[in-house]
C-alpha cells in the first residue's frame, strides 16, 4: 500500500532529480528517456511516442531538440519510405554510456517506492 502523502515526496524528489540531470547534462528528463529508448532499439517516432507515453507532437519536439544538439539523426526508413528512422549519433552513444556511469543518484523516495512494488 502506498501512503498518499508520499506522492508529494516522490514528486519533489523527481523534480530535484530532473534539475540535477539538467545541470549536469543539459538534457531534460524527456530528452534522456528518449535517448535511452533509442538506445534500446526504439527507432520510429511512433514507437517512441508509445514507449514514452508522449504525444506525437511532443516526441517530435524532443527529437528536434536532440537532433539540433547532435545526439540523433533522422532519415527515411529503408523498409518503408513513409516512416522515419531515428538513430543515435556517436555523440548520442557517448552520452548514453556516460549515463550508465553517472554520479546522479536516484532519490531515496523513488528507490523506496520502486522496491515496494
């Protein structure tokens, strides 16, 4: 059972986590989650939208930002010219590798909630 009062603690912890992420990497949480999903073989914007539970227009804005920063590239799909294929650039792959070794810690409130599920 989840204590309803802990929702505020989780929300605050997540906000602090995102601020740390932004300070250390310049990426928003959606940017980072999108990069990680692309790294896990979600290459089409529609699939990314579903995976991240973001609207198609929002995922387009996230992809625009990541492309402008040099983390991803977009091209027409080899298998279906109606689709776009998204790939990590070398810079995108590097940032994903750095995330796995980052000093950013998951706040205790979030770690506790995850372990109880």
